[in-house]
C-alpha cells in the first residue's frame, strides 16, 4: 500500500515538474514566434510583455493538462516515464541510460539533417517566402535555443505523452486488449499505431505557421496542397522517430530525439547561415 502511494506521489511530482517546464517553454518560444511572424503581436493587440505572459500561461495550462492525462495514460498503456522521474525528481539517471539518451539525441539530429535537406530540396522555404517578397526573418542562435525548450518538452508532452499515450490507452480499453491472451502482441501494434497518429498530428501542427507565412508573402493566398503535404510528411518523420524511442525506451528518450532535431534546425542552422552570410560578404 505504501509503495502504491509513493508511486502516485512520484507521478504527481513528475506532472508538477513538467507543468513548470512547459510554462517556461511557453515564455521561451514567444521571441521565436514574434521573429518569424511579427504581425502576430499587432493582431493580438497585446504588449510584448503581455504576449510573453499569455504564452507562458498557455504553456502552463496545456502542458499541465497534457502531463496529467499523459502520465497516467502512459502507465495504463505500458509506456515508460521512469527515466523522466529519475532525471527530474531523483537525479539518478544511470550511465547506460545516459548513453541511450545521447544516442537518441544524435538520432534526432541526423533525422533533422536529412529532413531539413529534403525540405530545402523540395523547395518549401522558397515557395513559402515567395520570389519577389522579403524572406521570413531568421531567428538568431539565442532565440533558437530558447525555442528549443518549447519544442523538446512542450510539444513532446502534448504529442507523445498526452496524445500517443491516451490514444493507446483508450484503444486498449475499448477493444479490451488487456484481457486478451495475446495482449502483448496486440498492445505492441496499438502503441505503434498511436505513435503514427501522434507523428501525423505533430506534422500537421506545423501548418498554421506555414499558412500564415505563405498568406503574408502571397497576398493572403491559401497554402497549396503540395506544400501542405510536404510540411506534414517531413515534420511527421521527426515525430515518428521520437515516437519509436518513446516506445522502445522512455518518454525522456523522445525528448532527447526532439532536442537533437531542434539543435540542428534552430541552433546549428542559424549559426551556419550566419557564417555563410559572412563568407558572402
């Protein structure tokens, strides 16, 4: 009985810590949003400080609710959050777990390199920015690093911990897979199926910004179908890798995958862009 209470207390402590980090993530992503889409501040009719406060509040509420439902859904569906508890509550991550987190980080980085190259090759950034209009302002390294906290934690809490876990748990409950003789086999495919849905949702989550930027640079025109498909597919590939690491290892591994991807897209990318600009001069 005491062990159950300790486990419950640990789960609530994890929810509390993730909620706090998500609130901070909401504040940290605000400069990135204002850089790539300056018009959003005027449209919101808020001061810059007010925009930051609302972003932090939104991150706290969304992250808190997502973490609360996700942590308990993960337990029912057979996903692990133990490494997260070790890292955020006990600070007792083992060397072997650290190595795996490092591998997850590098996997995310290589995935981002591949998808970023594909993104450019397909021509999505050029198509969104237009030929004659000014390109979308590029956030600097510091802004990119701040935004990475939101991507790595907030988005993973919503897409993996909440959506993937709750979808898998609900499916297992509805089909009664926990009572089936072949439940291990069946639950495995339910987890992977939920991961695919979460990955597609993650890809689709990048459409609002793409639509906004495209409309801004093309006189309010709607986003073409091929760009919509490209944005979903390319971003979903990163979500799928994070999902697989969540299934195979732990939620913290999914965060590491996303952190590696964001390090390439939002930190290393701007550095290389600045260096390229210096060489051009």
